[in-house]
C-alpha cells in the first residue's frame, strides 16, 4: 500500500514541477511584457512627438515663407513707392498662393496715430480704410510704438492675423524705426479645407488612414476652435496623447543683426528651437482611444496569448500524465489479467487432469464415482471453453468484429436462452430468477448469439456478486419510446451489496475488477462487462448501471426496435 501511495506521489511530481515552472514563467512573462509595454509607450510617445514636430515645422515654414514673399526691400520701395512695391509683390505672389489670404493691409504711422490702407484683392490697389473692430488692440499697440513706447508688445488678439514691420529711417537724418506694418489675415476656410488636412495626413497617417483625431484651437482662447477632425474629442474627454503649438511665424525683417524680441509662448508649452510663440494649439488623440489604451490593449493581448500558451503547456502536460497513468493502469490491468487468466486456466485443467488420472488409475471403481468424475470433467471443460470463448470474443471486439449478421429476434426468447445458459452451472435450488416481459415487445435487430452472451454475462454477474444478498435475480423487459423511436429496455437486477460509487464509472473498462471481487477471490477475467458494452453499442443501444450501497445493482440495456418492415417480414416468416 505504501508503495502504491509512493508511486501516486511520484506520478504527480512532474505536474507539480511543471506547474511551478509555468508559474515562474508566467511571472517572468508578466514582468517582460510590462517592460516591453513601457518601452513601446515611450517609443510611441517619441514617434508622436517627432510627427507633431513635423506638422509644426511644415505649417510654420509654409505660412512664414509665403507671407515673407510679400515684404518688399528698401530699393523696391524707393523705386515703386510704398503702395506700389507692396502691390507689385502681391500681384506676383498670388499666382502661386491664390485664395490663401482673406485681407491684406498696411498700417502707416502719421503724427500720433496710424493710418490703415486696405488692399483691394481684385484690383491690387491700396486705399484708405477704417480699422476693423477686431484689430483694435493691434492698432492701439502700434500707436504706442509710434509715440515712443517701443517695448509695447504686439498682441495676439486674432489667431489668423499676422503683422510684420518694415524698418528704415523714419525721416532723412533720423534714427531708424518702423516705417509701416504689413498686416495679413489668412483665409481660415482654405486652411480647414485643404492645407491642415493635407499636412496632418502627411505626418499622422499610415496606409492612407489618419491614426489620430486632431483638434486645433487658438492659443489665446481655447474655446475658439480653428480645426477639428470628425471624431476629435471635446475638451474634458480625457488627456490628449500629444500637444504642440503651431504658427510660430517668423518676422519678415531683421534689426540690429538679429530677430526682433518676441513674447513667450503659451504657459506649459515647450517652445520651438527659435523661441517664437505659437498662435495655435494642436492636440491629438489616437483613434484607439489613447496611446495608453492602445498600449494597454496590446499588453492585454500579449498577456492573453502568453496565458493561453501556458495553459496549453499545462493542459498538455496534464493530458500526457493522464495518458501515462492510464497506460500504466492498463499495463497493470493487463498483467493482472494475465495472472488471472493463468489461474482461471490452471484450475479447470488441474481438476480435469486429476479426474482423468483417477479414472485411468482405477481409483474410481464404482459407477457413481465414475459418473461424478465425468460430471466434474464436463463442468470444468465447460468453464474452460467459456473462458476461451470470452477471450476470443474480446479479441474479435478489439479487432472491430463485435457482431455478425443481424436478424429480427424475439426479446422474450432471447432472455430465456440467456438466463438458461447463464444458470446451467449454478444448480442452486434456493436461487429465484424472476422474469417478466411486456406482452407487446417488438423484436430487435440483433446478432442472436452475441445478445445471448450479453444476457448470460449479466445474469452470471448477478449470481456471482448479488445472489448472496437474497438469492433473487430479476430479469425484466418492456417497451419504451425515446427520441430515436421505439426501443426495448432490458433490466437485470439483484439484491446484493451493490457496487461502490467510485467503481461504477470503471466497471465497463477492460480488465477492471472491483475491490470485492479481488478481496473475496471471486473468479473472473475483467472482460465480461467491457465486452457486453461493446456488443450493446454495436447494436446501436446503450447500457448503464444503477446501484446503491446494500440495495443491489441493476443493469439497464436499451436496444432500438427492429424496423417495421423487417418486423412484418419476421412475423410472416414465423407464420
């Protein structure tokens, strides 16, 4: 017993080791996947930052260079006059930048004020105009600079209005100063329709599909939406994956060998390399929800795949162990079967040899002794023949030849023959065999000899293991209807000690013998019920057992009834 327990523990040892290894591997994979996810998050963030920098660089450069072409040089102003120089440059400029601007104007200092000259975009001529209300803060800043407050910053009141001064002598012999300001207002509809989508698709798309939803607002007023893609999230819907300022328009003129000082950009925004402020704020969010959710989703997928692989490894190990244990159990059962069959063969052979020796040696002289030895030889020969027949039947069943030709068979006659052949060797007058069949039983399509063997085996088992509880065996048959049509149910019951619950699921396994049979040394091979199940299932039927401790056991066989056309032929042949 101790060796059996030791073998059981040794059998489970590989599974425990495999489970521990898989647990350690799972912990390592969880750590590695976390590190990979962090690295992927960093990589995606850096890649997004580089993409956004490309968007800013392209938009800033395109607008800055386009507007810079509108600023005339001092010789051009001297040759064509102020308005003429600006008009000439605009005529040449609009050939490649048509519809980019909505308004173009000049702010010219005079006395203590600033005069506004508006360009007619159709005639390309400047004419005096009234200052628009939305340019009032810009006008006030220019007036302060005219009167000497050169530190007054130019306000970024409008995200689409840009100004640039042209420097030169205020008057002959005077110090250099701002001669006039070029004011341009870009056409936002053109930017929304073509320029912004084109730049976003160039840097934020993959395989022709935009990976990010974008939203551009004014740096001065975040409620002022300049551009929004179809699925861009509104403010407060979650932190964006990336934010960057746009429209760092460079001044169109130089002074003192360097660029004019500019005010800082929006709070919290990393300025571009040249330190220029941005008029617009671009925020993007990945279409998957966010980079964080994208990485988390990828991580969950990796964890699911890793978990599935580990479960597959564990299940495969468990299945291999189970198959190995079953193979070991089968090998042990086969060895027990060989030992049992050897014993079963030796016993009748020894009895036959002894009886023959006594008869030949003349030790049985009286007729009654000769008859007794003859009966003994006949009984043991029948046991031996039955044993050989069972082994041959099992061998045929394993080879796939369970049954032969099937014909309509009367169930009542089948039961009678099976009971008679099953009790022929057990002439116990105390044994009561109760047989009861319904009068309207349909015939079954069966191999007669095979089904007789089924009934015989079940009856013999009932006598062997159950008769001692009351010396009673019941054999019943009735007609039933199931989902496949009419059928016949055969029940063979006893009133013995029953079958332990833990053994009921194994009793149809080949070579299996219950603990009671082994302890009481009841002769048997462990092939009977396995062969019975194969024969019944080969007929399209089923067999099951119902047993309670100390309340006997009942085997229930269900066979489909013979088709009606064959029943008619059977009835005709009987008549």
